[in-house]
């Protein structure tokens, strides 16, 4: 097995996902299958090959430091589940 | 047991660009909440970031000024975590290939120079701001303002090379001085433009392996850095003395109590699962670009200090004060360019100019006495048109009105009296009016000389040429 149940629980927690026991078992198996499939790539000899960070052979896309119009408070908050004046309102964050 | 403290600092430097790092929204401070946002910095689906070229230029500046190597190729990475001030669910930062590596800063503590390594400098975006306003309705709510989200930052990571709170403060001050000199950061610590996290650990004196560290956050002044580190040294020493173990954790500094406290539950959040951001193509910096930036660097504080002493012949103290901030140095340089007598200029800048600005809480850029006006006034002193004493009156008047010094001298009739006859006349009057003192002086009480000078200057309303007064008075008193 490539993936343990504990790893699935850990990743789920980091992603703030609540999983049932059945789901944990299901995803552990599925993720394991996916990794086993991708593992085929390890059969290739990659000595001396620089890791690919990007699929597109391109570099240096810049913009100049010139202010463009923002979209405005109403549009910015249009999809907010909750707001107060011009703030997004969210459940209290405990520091 | 005796412990040695080991300190490394991570400093976030907010860059003085007009726009955010990946979108064209303004970075102006103090705007209405969420008014400076767009699909990119709100993290709306499908929006794509485009890198602000100025941010790269500023990062190169910072790297060159701290003797870093500039990476020919660097990439951006996603740092994944959930927090309400981070709309995308990840922060765009640099991880594996940062833009600057292997730099250093030389600091001075107790007259000794020490070299502090800089591991790396990387570019990243800031998060938004969580607000808890008392005026807002009570209850279990927080409020989010995303104006700050996507504001460009440099993170400057030092090696764990500092061995006392004083060294940490010296390093921080030096870095602050450099980024403000470079004009890439306003250096405002209260508004969070320059903020610092400190990694602090203890090990027994003589040991080689570092102890477990705590990361201190929320330190927004030089004084607090010292306080926070010193408190943390005490706290960890106590734990170790009792045979306990320091827990690796993030601790929040509380300025009200001068203590640090644990931010529980953040440990797991350290699993950031970095990976290259596919939305941003690799950054390639050519040698030409680096040289172009290098040639635009201003003279830095260390070089300035040395030049002031070696070329202008100023004492170490003067050089230190004048080079301390770019504002003062620029003012001084501008004045010396017009009136090339460094020491008198230095005396006036460190004296009257600094005093007046401080009383008024003004910046050098807003000083009503411009470098040109100060230079003009010093020329009047040099030519003997006014005395050094009267110069103070002229300065105050220039500061109040911004008028030309020559005009003030003319309007107020402040021209120095260097007419020997006129001065003799005043002296004769003073001597006649004080026969007893004259007799005592001639009887050997030479301390009274100052009294006579004072009387003469008073009678001339400060306008008599002091050198001439001294000379004539001395002759007349000889009898």
C-alpha cells in the first residue's frame, strides 16, 4: 500500500474535509490505485533531467506597475455569503 | 546552567509599488475596506495572476544591497493553508528557487563588527486583514478586508547567526536602513510595512547542536524585538533548568505585558504542501538586467558613512548621525553641494535643522529651510555679513516664512557691524558705565572679560562682529 488511512485523514484535515469512515476507506483505496498507476513513471531513467515546473516553454510574463481600476466594493462583495458594511463577515477567528 | 541563545530573523518588507504584485489594484494604505480589489486578489475562479515587473526590480535591489547572488532562474510556488484572510486557499510565494540567495549584512555591536548571513530573499503576496472592531455588532464574527491581499512583500530570511537580543536589533535596524535607503519600503513598522518574526532557541554554552526553537510573531518595533527575545530567553531557560523540553511552536508577543504566549493549534498548519504555481511562468533575470539595477542603486549607509569621514573629514559621530537615514543624508548632501564646507553644514543639520523638525514633527522633505536656503545663509556667515549668533535668528525666520536669508537680514536690519569706529564707540560706552568692573579686571579678575563681551553684544543687539569686539575690547582693557 502506498497510502495509509492516517495520511488520508491528515490530508482531509488540512483540506477541512469531514469524511465518514466509509469514505476514508474508499479514498484510501482510490488514492492508492492512482499512485500505483503514476508509479509507472518511476520506471523511466530521469538521471540528469531538470524537474519540470511548468508544461509551457515560456518565461517572464510581466505587467508594468500601473494602477488599473478595481471592480468596486459592491461587485467585490456580490458573492459573499455574509457581509457587514464593506467587510466580508466570517465566523469568528480565534487567535 | 548557562545557556547560549541562537536567533534567526524572518523579516517581511512591504514594497513601495503603486500596484499589487499580481494585479493592477492600488496598494494605497487606508482606503475603504475591499475597495481596492479585483478578481485576481479576491481569488475568483479563472482569474490569472501577472507579475509586477517593479517587484522583481525591487527584489534585485534588495539582493544586491545585501550581497546576495541573484538567481538567473526562479519560480513561484503555492503555499497551501486555509484562513479567512487568504481568499485563494494558498499564498503565492517562492519556495525551491527564490530570487536571491547567500547574502550577508555586517552589524556593529559594542564596537565589534559581526557578519550575519542572509539565507534567502523571496517575493510573495501578503494576505488580507482580519478586523475586530468594537463598534461593530458583538457576537461570534470576524470581518475581512482584502485591500491588503496580494500586496507585494519580500521575505528576508537570515541565518541563525545572532547570539543576543542586541545583535538581533542591530541586524534589524541595519536591514531597515537599507530598504528605506533603497526606496523600496517606507519602513513604517506600526503600519506593518516592515515586520519581523524571530526564531529563538537556547543551547548549553559550548554546545554545537541548536536547541528546539520557538517562533515569535507580532513584533512591530525595535524595542519589542528586544523585549520579546529577552522574555523568550528567560522562559526557555526556566523550562530547561527544570529538566523540561522546549516545544517547537509559534508564539505571539503581547506588547502590553512584554511576554509571549503559545498560539495553540497552529502546528498542523505547518504542512503547507508547496508546489510550483502553474499560473506563473518561470522568472529569468539576465545579467544585463542585474547590471542595470546595480547601476541605479543609491549610495548605501555604510559607504556614505565612510565617505563622510574619509572625504569630507567629518568626525565619526557626525557621519553616523547624517548617514542614519536617507532623508538626512540627502538633505546634507544637497547642502554640501552648494556650500562645500562639510563641518559647518553638519553642525547646522544636526543642530538647528533636526531640532526644528523634531519640535514640529516634520519630515526633511517638508523642511521650510531648504538645503539651498541653508547654504545661502552659511555663505552670509562666511562673508561676515551676519554673525553666527544672528544666523540662529535668521534660521528661525527662514523656518517660519521660507524667505531668502539675504532678504531677512535686510528687512530686519541684521547686518553684522564690522565698522571698527562704531564698535569702539559701543565699547567705550560700556566701559564708562562699568568703572568698578574695569578696575577689578585690571586688578587681575580676568574672568570679567566675558561680562564685557556680553554687555557689548547686548548693546549692539547681537550685531557686532564678535571677533572684532574681542580684539578691541582686549586692547582697551589693557588701558
